[in-house]
C-alpha cells in the first residue's frame, strides 16, 4: 500500500474520522487556513451584515418600546463587539487563530439573538429563538468549525434556548415549533458540516497525491536527464552532453567574444593496466582519475567529460590557452601525486597525457577546436606521454611544442 492509499483510507473508512494522525493533521490545518481564508472571512462578514441589517424590520412587527429596546441591544451593545471581531479577522492573528475567530462569531451571534429575545415578550420572542436555530445552521454550514467547536456550540445553543428562553414552553404550539426548528436545522447543519469536512479532507489528500506524483515525475525526469548526460562509471558528463553543451557555449562565446579552451586527456598504457590488474581494477582506476578531473569544473559552463574508454575531455569557456595549460599541468601533478601503481608503465605508476587548445569562435567552428585539442594530445603522446602539450595556432596543423 502506497502512502496515498494509506492516507486516503483515513477518510474513506466508516465511520469517518474527524482528524488525521498528529503530523498529517497539522499539515491539513495549515493547508485549510490558507485554502479557506478568503471564504471564511466572507462568511463572517456576511453573518455580521445580516445580523445588523435585520434590525431594519424590527419596527415593522414590534411596538415602539420594544423596537427601541432592540435598537439599544443590537447597535449599542452588539455592534462594538462585531466591529472588534471584524477588525480581528483582518489582522495577522486570524490565520494563527482561525478557529477561535470562527467560534467567537458563532457564539456572539447566538448571544446577540438571546439578548434580543430577552428584550421582547410573548410570541415576538419566537422570532429570535428560531433565529438562534438558523444561526446555528449558518455556523455549521458556512464557518467550517472543527468537531470540538461544533459540540461546544451545540451544547451552548441548547442551554440558551431551553433554559434562558424556557418561557416559550408554556405555549405548546410555540414550544413545538421551537423544538422542530432547532433540532431539524441542527441535524441538517451537522450533515452539512460532516460533508464539508469530508470534502475538505478529501481535497487535501487529493492535492497531496497530485503534488506527490508531480514530485516523483520531477525526480524521475531529473534522474533520466542525469543518466542521459552522465557516464555511469565515472559520474562525469558523457559525449552526448558535451556535444549539446559545446554548441551552447560556442554560441555564447561568439556573442560575447571570449575564447573557448578544450583539453583532450588520455590515460597512458591503459590496455596494459587492464591486462595486468583486471578490468575491475581498471574501472576503479578510471573512477579515481575522474575524481581529480571533476575538480576542474570551476564555473557553471565548465565540463569534465568521459569522451570514451580511457579518454577524457575538459571544456573551459572563457579561458585563454595559457591559463588552460597551467590548469592542465596542475591536474597532471595531482594525478602524479596519487601514485597509482602501474607495473606495466615506464614510470611504474598511472600517468596521463594532455592536449590543450583554445580559440576564438571567429577562427573556426567547434569541430576545429576538437581537432586542435586532439592534435595536441597526439603530440603529447608522441613526445613520451605523462605531459601537457599545447597547440600552437601560429604554426601548421602538426607544428606543436610540448612541455
């Protein structure tokens, strides 16, 4: 079972769980706050607007005395609290304490309606008591409270309705209407809250799954890209990567007018090494040489390449030929310092031959640069190996000087 199947099972199992394991639950809550921030702010604002807009109709069905009393409670007492709440939801603390603000909204709505119900008498009180039931439904459906907040709110609403507003129970018809409205809307609200929580958690897991798949696809793409560009044995770039990068660097060098240096490298007496020590030892030796050559990648455009077999190549854009020769000699000294045993070689250690060339793009194309580096390498081997040979552009193709 993969992680997605395991996570999805948390909400598809019956009965539905209202929370995930601790770590996943925290991630869900962070996601929820970001995802529903605007919607929840709007829900709070809408509730406040409806609550205070309803005061316009109070004089239509209440006596002037009762209407003025409601005016005091609604706008004199409750409005300052509502304004403080609205100021809070636009503060930075809203994201950190989102559920607290949502629960306070629901609670203040219930408290306000209870105060209004206590300010009137008789059947007029039923309007506000039933309004408490509707406010409860609004809180369950639109405010997306978590389970502890839902339970606490329901308990408080029932206490307010059946204790503080108990006078209505003296009128059977009003008491039955109150009961049906409150309990009916509460059950509908609970089903709606259940569905909303289920859908939100399922959406969270679906988005996690999509993100997980995207990450895996990106990792696979990067891995395949790396495999297509790198030599499996040494980890250096391969010939394919060089040909692609050389074309890019050549174009860049042409635009900015700087030279491109190339170094061809060959391991001396490599066949004899394999014959004497075996191919596994030969592979290990190639890896040690590659580790040294990898240090030659000083800048983003530099490449250390396994050209094929026991041949390597270094590409140094923006490097003069003299500087490239100095760097090549430093690499040769590092290889010599390894002192890798090679009994079949004259020096009785592994050695390398280097051919260095550099040119401006105006002098020719990149194939000419490869040819010059290869020609310099041939001269280094002809001169006795274990050395650096530098191509001399002022001479004929075969006119070279060696170290």
